[in-house]
C-alpha cells in the first residue's frame, strides 16, 4: 500500500534506488512496491530518510516527506518532497531541495483464492533539485511499473518491475525488477526481506543487484516505525538504509479538527 522510491539525489542514490488498522505493507521500507493503494479517503504521512554509500560518496534525503491519499476506491495519489544531500569524499558536500516525485497507483485486479492482486503505479520525477550539486537529475524522469501481490495466512509475497525513462546527457533508460517476502510475526510487528535488480541509469554505470531486510512496528493504529538495511550483492552500493515515522489517518480527523475551530 506504500510507494516505491526512485528519486535521483546524487550518484550513490541513483545507483542504489529506483526510487526504498494492521495491513500488509509494501513499498517502504523496501524499494520494491506492491499493488495495494491507500484505502478510500485515508491518508499516509511519512517523515523519512533514505541513505546510501558507494565508494567515496554518501547521498540521500534528510529528511523527505511523503503523502499518499486514497482519492477514490483502488486509486491512490502520491507526493514526495525531499531535502537531499550529496557528500562525496574529498569534495564539497551539498544540501538542499531535491527532485519532487508525483504518482498515481491504480489497482485493476483484486486478489482471489487463485489470482494475485495487480496494479500499476506510474511515477514522475520533476527536476526541482540542483543537478550541479548532486541534488537532482536535471531532467524529468518517468517510471512505469507493474506490481503483483499474493497472501496466505501471515505470509505475503509481492513484486514485479518496470521501465524507467531517463533523458539527458550521460543518462540512459533503465529496468527494475524486485520481489519481497514478509511475515506478520507479532500482532504489531512485520519482518521481511527483499531482493532486486536495477540496470544502470547512466551510460557506463554499473548494474545493481541488492538486498534489504526490514521491519514495520505498529505502536498504535496511527503511529508506525519503518526500517530497512541492505547492500549490493553485485553492484556499487556498500550500504543503504531507510527509516521513517508514519502517521495514518482518515478524513474524520479533518472533521474533528474543524469542530474544534
């Protein structure tokens, strides 16, 4: 029910991510997403950070804000506004606003006993970050994925892949494929593992095959902690992690607030 990250905030993050009531969770804290949108007239609000280390470079967000809304049944609107950083070894570090991410998730097939649920989640990356400082891509990007999910008991598997359009000098289009297996181990705790492969987004860059392990802890029905950590199996990423506080609510919160005014 959560979105994938693929905002390009510097060389390390470009290579590392495509941009990473109790329900099964997809997307955060993983990069691979699922087809499940936010429920109708419900909201998800995140304050999060994603960080990546390659040889001689740290990059990521500190923090980014994500907002998802179930605008109609089976359709979710999506927005990410990041503060990004790029800290190459032996050079000047930069910090500022990164590339803005917009998307719409649409589930077109409901899960049944025999069939998985399925959905698409096109994402547009707007070049609002300064590319010269490693805080943005410099050109708009488009990612077109297809996601599938199937659950049985306390286990859930989801995954899929997509194609990214990445125009601009030195850039190239790219592919992503990933899968997640997760289990609800306690009433308020979910654990999972992810493996994914992404082709290079820059001409002459390296493909990246990587893994993450993660957890979601529900403190209440509204407050949640999400965390994952991983690295490349075959690729340039020495370390990557994602951490977020998530607040979930529905439109009744706005009605209550209006009554207080």
